[in-house]
C-alpha cells in the first residue's frame, strides 16, 4: 500500500470518527500532494516524494507558528 492510499484510508477513518483536527490535517496534506501531482504532471508520487512533501508542509506550518508567536498573536 502506498502512502497516498494510506493517507486516503486514514482520512476516511478520521471522518467516520468525527476527528476534526485529523480530518483537517489530512485534507491539507492530500491537497498538497494533489498540487504536486499537477505540477509534476503525474498520476501518483513515489513514497519518497510524499515523505519529502510532508516534511516540507510540516516545516511551513512550524515556521508560521513561530512567526505568529513572535508577533504576539
């Protein structure tokens, strides 16, 4: 099972469990993967590409949190 398939299954499980935080996070990740697929003109990304994209998205969110905290928000 690829990481993309696993993300989709985890999203379904989170929706059934009504876990809003997990659903939101997985939707953001799935969206980023979709944009990367469009950008690279491919139907599926390799697991390594998905891991790299996930790390990139995590870094973006952490940087945003840091900036908001330093700005007093």
